[in-house]
């Protein structure tokens, strides 16, 4: 897990604006606040769940490449964040 803020792609920035329920942060702030998740089945080097925005942020190499709304995420992502949401998926 990296504590540095990755570069934010234009795609991730756009997805954040559309999918985030938290208008007080940007993707970089959300990344630092988010918790790493495992066994998520996403194509990326690291994924983190940001509870206030209810999103999953995905990093490939040194770039945040997308932001996924948990509401629309696949089952494996729900399972990966369930323990962070008190067992709720």
C-alpha cells in the first residue's frame, strides 16, 4: 500500500464528479482517507474503499485510473468492503 497520492487521470477525475456522494473532497483527498481492500477482482495494482463517498478508487502503477460507485460495483467488490461497512455489502 502506498501512502503517496497517485497521479489522477482525467477519467478518474470525471468519474469522481459523477459517482462520489462526497462533494467536500477531491479524488486525491479521498485516496488518502480510503482503506485498502483485497480480493476485489478489479484490474488494478491497488483498490481502496472511501466510505464517506461510498466509492472504490483504483490505482494502476502510479495513476488513479477510475472511481467506482459501490452501488454499481460487482459482487467481489461488495464482498471486499463488507468488513469495512460493519458486515454490510
